C-alpha cells in the first residue's frame, strides 16, 4: 500500500526565505514519499521564482521523492513549461538501476573503448607499413613533430635528469658511506638511469608535454569539425595526424632517453667528484665498468614502447572528445594521467620480464 | 536535367539515422540530378545537417541507403569510399578549415592528395579556386585571420577543389550580412551555370532559398513534410510550412514576411520581380 501523500503549500511569492523553507520541508521526507506541492496561492512567477521552484522540484525528484504539482494556475504552468516541460510530468521517481545493469553498461562502454583503441592501433600500424610514396608516411609533418616533441623537450629532459642523478647520488652516498663503498654510487646512478630512471623520467616529461598537446590539438580539431572535414575529403586522419606524431615520438624518445641517461650520470658524477671526493677518473672508470650495453638497450627498447603508448593514448583521447572546450581540457588531463600510468605499468612488466629472463 | 534512364547523382532511399537513442531522420528519400539545386529547408534541429553527414558517410544510417552516382557509400570499402568522396564536396556551416594550414594550403590539401600534381601546382590551383570565390590574395592568411564570410567562401572553395559532381552546402549564408550572403548565393548559381554539378544546400535563409532553389524539400522533426518546386513547397497545406514561410522570428521578436525579408536582403531590387512572378 502506497504511503499517504503529504501536502506542502507553496507560498504566494517564492522569495529567498520561502524558498529555503520549502527546500528544508522537502528534505524532511523519506525517499519514495509522495509530496504534493500545492500551488493554489502561487499566482504568478517571475524568472527567479520559476528557477527556484524548478530547482526545488528537480532536487527532490533526484533524491527519490515523487513530487507532484497541484492547483497550478495557467500563467504559472506556462512559465514552467517554457523552461522545462518535463518538470510538469508527474512521473514517479525512477527505480534505482540494478547492479547488473550498471556492470553491463560499464562493460559495454569498456568494450567500445577497447574496440576504438584496437582500430586506432590497427590503422596506425597499417599506415606505418607504407613508408614511402603518395600514400606513404608524411615525412615533412613527421619532421615538424620531431622538432616539437624532441628538440624542444631537450632542455627540460636534460635538466630534470641531471637533478634526478644528483639526488640518486646523494641518497646512495648516505647508505654506501657506512660500508666504505661510496665509489659504487657510480654503479647505482649509471644502472638506475640507463635501465629505469632515464626512460621513465623521459616518458613522464613527454607525457606531460607532448601527450597533452596531442590530445588538445586533436580534440580541438574534433570539436571544430576539422576531422570530419578531412574525412569528407577522403583524407585519413590517422595518416595525417596520428602517424607523424607517433613516429616522431618513436624516433625522438630513444634519443631523449640517451640524453637523460647522460645527464643523470653527469648529475651523479658532479656529486661524486665535488661532494664525495671520489676523483673524476675513478668515477668515470667505475661507470664504464658498471654499464653493459644490454642496460642501455633495455632502456631504449622501453622508450620506444613508451613512445607508442604516449602517442596512441594522446590521439585516442583527442579523437574521443565530444562537446566543447571543457571536453578538450578533460581529454588533455586524461591523456597525461593515462599515459603516465600506462608507462609505469609497462615499465614494471619490462622489469619483471628482464629479471626473470636474466 | 539528365537523360531518362541515366543514373541520378544522388539518391537517398528511406533513410533512418540518429545519435544514441535519438532518431533524427526518419524515412528520408530524395533524388538530385546533375545541374539542379535542391534546397533543404527546416528550422534548427530538424535534421538538415544530419542528412548531409549521412550523405558523406560521417554518420552511418540505421537503415536506408545513400547512393552517389549509383554507389552506396555505406556499403563501400575504404578504397571505394575514397573514390566516391572525390565526387563530393562538402562545405561545413563553420567552414571547418584546418587551423594549422594557410587558406591556400587548406584548398590545396585535397588536390595534392587526390590528383597527380606537385605541391606548387596544387597551391597555384588553390589560389585560382580562391580567386573564383572572391578571395584572391587571401591564400597566405591563416583561417583565424579571415572574417566569417571569407571563411565560408574558403570552405566552399575547398569543397570545389576537386571539381566535384555533387556539392553539399551546410548553411552557406547563415549569419552573414546581406551583401555577403547575396554574393554567396550568386557564387552558388555560378557553379550551377557551369553545367553538370548537382547542389544540395541546407538553409533556412529565406532570401537564399528564393534565389537559388530549383527544388526544395522541407524537414520537420526529421521527416520530409513538403517537397517539390519552391512554389509547390510554399503552397503545401502543412501549417509548419506556412509558419516557416510566413513568419520568421528575429531578435527582439520582430517577424518578417518573405517580402520583407527580400526587401531587407537587397532593397528589393531584383527580388521584387521574382516575388511578383510567384505571386
């Protein structure tokens, strides 16, 4: 048996105090209760009054109340209908969605997103497979992107890596000094930078710098219909936009990683020679002995994978933009966060793989 | 018009399309022949632009077919679709020029991609196309440096870059001053005068409709509610058609009749005669 509806009179004028009282009164009802707003005394509504009444009704319905309107005068009805005709529908609150429905909806959305990523990966790989000719890679655009993503990023990558090397050496020195093994700071810094820190620092900086720019550029092109315009001209957005950006990252990130490694080692060298009196020749000699070519190659392989991840995540987030400039902002943030998480996850997988395979 | 039995330029058959749960177009059928201008009328949100998106394959229909020179764009392979789209030029409502390229590079882009010409020749051709729409000398400007009317004209020049058989125009004169709007109407008529091109223009500008339409269809809520010559559409008994032609809501709730609209557009010089003929 349904509960008795409760009647709430709406005052003649919905001024601030009356509005607050009405909201408080509605909040006092339990979910599922039926409340009839008696509008008999409400003779006319100005814009602010209508906005307040609509807000109260929407808020109560969102909280699960069954709100109905009684004795609505023609003028008030017209005013409300102009703003939101649906508000006059005396519908019961929608039942909560079943958890299985929620899970199913999320699963379908995830499957759609996975399908879009798979299609992007497939199309990019297909375009990369044709390096030359009229339908080949746009090398001019790729060079432009290399300058933006690579050359322009050198100062920040080198600067940050130098500082990381410096910090690594300082922290390592505190521990190794207890064993009289401060010279092994050179090993610590060189191997850490080459295998892990160099590629990862570069990836994080490039994600923030280039990944965001890619998502923002493509997202803006989506909302200004530039991507649609390309499609109607039978031009592939993947060939024109995605491939040059991904390829530029694949070429420049290993180079940036090498620079990051060198800068980090120089940071450690600066601490070793200046602060720890290790001697320049001794430090460099220890570094050369500690580093194997496999350490450097491991980092370079990682950097290529990170480049692909950053490029594809940025472009995918850009293409997924729907709406206006706010959506571009969200896509940009999402591209950076997702790319950084993806790179860290990939790095963990690589490290585990190389550890197991020796 | 074409010879009897020839393949029409564009055939839309019983098209149903929409976004998400919303059906925007329902049961749309139309034919466009070479050498004619079909004007698609309707108020904002009636599905006119969605129709254009379906024609160029940007939106896959839920059912129905779009045939361009007899080829179904939605059933075509990627390579076949490319061939079909080379026959179609679409001018977007906001022009949709690529902001990272100059105006000339925008127009040259499809030429470079689809014709066997070098970049310098393509740019030369692009400047010629721009001159044709009254933008000689604007080729080196970036799209952000162009006015609204110039951007629209550049968008039309890009749509005409490959000399398509079918030109689609989305609100070509919306939001423009009367002189620029009239210039664009004349441009559209000049394309038609060249012969074999078929044009579909989506618009709700009464002045343009009267100037350029050979035939018209009128949309309301995603359905065609009137079709035929402009006179036939204007005489359709549907009250939405009558409301569209008799009254036009303007800022400040002023309303203009068609006659007043034409007066407003060009001082009534040429259109009085046309209007008189219709009356």
